[in-house]
């Protein structure tokens, strides 16, 4: 059987283009996923840092408050 064109060559070119397009889409999706994943982790870390800072400030304030209350009670008597 004789062809006017080589079907394997044309098929390879078609599948090569499809493979490049799919590869580009896959890489683009991976970049977008990595960007948003990193951004979400960064926001999570910032929220965790602010919560820990608030806890440390509360822990510093509690002894001062108790000390001031005890001093106030001592001065009344």
C-alpha cells in the first residue's frame, strides 16, 4: 500500500504538538498550585506567629496583674 504522505511522520508531529501543549498545561498548573500553596502556608505561619505573640503577652501580663493585686491587698491592711 502506497501513501502520498508518511502517516507515521504526520502522526508523530501531531502527537508531539499535543504532548507539548499538555506538558505546558501541566507545568502551568503545577506553578499555580505551588504559588497558592506557598502563599497559604505563609499566611498560616503569620497567623500562628501572631497567636503565639498574643499568648506570650498574656503570660507576661498575668504575673504582673497578680503581683499588683497582692500589693494592693497588702497596702489596705
